[in-house]
């Protein structure tokens, strides 16, 4: 084996340009998969960390029945058509009365334009909610205050980044702007969170927060609730409270299970489900580049077999067996794929950290991602290197 390895390395060194260009396909393929998995896992870890900071003391009620990863992917709709939310104001009021519940914050998301003197934002997330959202998510305003019981219609709290886009500053108390064609006065600026990916699914830094009643006024007085965020008095009793909430809402919906209740880390898993489906599908598409790289390796190895017929004949005349020739060509393929895999990992993680700097979260650095990248590289080498090796041995 050591002799075959030395001969394989020598052969690759004699054709450095060819070896480098052949390896490039593996580098690009592994880098693509590593980039997607690192960013995807990093985003999931970000949401899990947020739930952990709440001591897993959070319950999330969402519209729609629980679905699998495949169903989540199938539900993706590029045209943005969505069904009406099944959660109502009655559900909100019912949950507030469930024993063990500490706080409940409804999240009613409206889309529309926000227009101010210095700028405009055409696709703004308008979040109609109650004061409890501030403490549940650990938000803070600086300056001003969050929406509270004294907040009237036509007043709003603005996220930090949206504030700079609309007014060029976060010193905006008392400023007026148009929200869905109606004038609103700013009563607070949300302190920057740098968490575009979070358990609420809202980019808090680019959202406008209004009172629950104000949100209903934009929707003919009807509450169209997408989520209900809940904390409990005793975290050790969260499973019981989750069951009681589920039964209470089920009674409201006449035993129609058109909603889902998540608790603790399951809240993070729900938040990551749609994102994970996209990551898996994208990683599968990116793995096609490895197949292209593998075809390139097979092509070059077959050319090498034709060019080195004399060399193979001389080695056999000197006593080399078919297994010696076979192992030499397999080792050449695996060395190229291994080197390509290592450089691909380095390139993929470099790009992941550059992109993550703009998204304000850290990509995941795990042995599982490294093993996946290298494993795919070696698997590609074996799959596409076996035929040339067998042909050389014969």
C-alpha cells in the first residue's frame, strides 16, 4: 500500500495543473454544501439560544396543524398566497384565563408601507401586539416606551434599523409618518436587537409595533392573529399548562385541530422547520456540483489510464498485480478528493463567516458538518474513481 501511495502522489505531482483543475470541482461542491449547512445550523442555534435564555419557559400557539419536514417544504408558496389564520381574539382571551399562564402576547402581522420625510419602506412588517411582548422577548426601547395600556391608536414604536431608514436617526420621539396611508406618531424606538432570525419570525429591527386595537382597526375591527407567545408562572409545570391551553383552544375551535401548541425547545424546532426545509433542499441542489466534479475526475482518470498504458505494462512486467494497479488509481482519486474536500471546507466556512457578519449570527462549526463535507468528497471519489481503476487494473 505504501508503494502504491508513493507512486500515486508522484503521478499527481507530475501533472500539477491537471490535478489542480480536476480538484477544483470537488472544492466548489464541498464549499457550497459547507456554506449552506454552516449558515443553516447557525440560524437554528440562534433560535435555540433565544429560547434557552427564557429558561425554556415559553409556549407558542400557531395557526395550522403540525407538519413534517416534507410537508413544510411542499407548503412553500412562491406566490405568497396563504390561508386565513385560525387563531382568534377569543383564543387570546381564553388562554389568558388558563391556570398557570403568566403572560400572553398576541402577534398580528400586517403588511404595508411606512413613509416618512427622509425615506420610505414599502414592505414593512407591522406588528399589532400588547405590552407583554416586550417582557416575553426581552425587548427594550431607547428612547421612549413600548406599546402599553395607555398607547392609543395612531401611535407606534419603530425598530432601530427602520428608524434610521425612515428618519436618519433613533431620536424620533414625536415624529410623524404614514403607516398604511394613515398618520402615526412615534412614541418609542426599539433598541437594536441584531436578531433577524428569532423565535417570533419577525425582523424586530425593521418592524413597526402598534397596539392590538390599532391593528384591528386596519382589518375592519377583526383580530387576525398569527401567533400567541405565552410564558407560565412555574416552568416545571409547562407541560401541564401546554395541555390545558391545547384543550381550551380545541374547545373554541369545536374540536377542529387547526392550530399547534409548542412548548420549550419545541418552539425553536417549529421556528426552524421552514428554514431547515429550505436548507436541506438547497444542500441537495448544491451537491449536484459534486457530481459534476466527480464526472470530471472520472474523465481525467480515464485519460490518464490511456496515457499510462506503457507505465502499467512495465509495472506488471516487474511483478505488480492487478490489485496494486487498482489501489494506485483509487489512491490518486481519493487524494484529489481529500485535498479538494479540505480546501472546500476552508472556503465554505470563510464565506459563511463573511455572510454571517451581515446577518448578525455565527455559523455553526461542528464536526458533523466537516464530516459531511469530507464524506461527500470521498464518496464522490470512490463512486467515480472505481471504473477508471478497474480499467487500469485490467
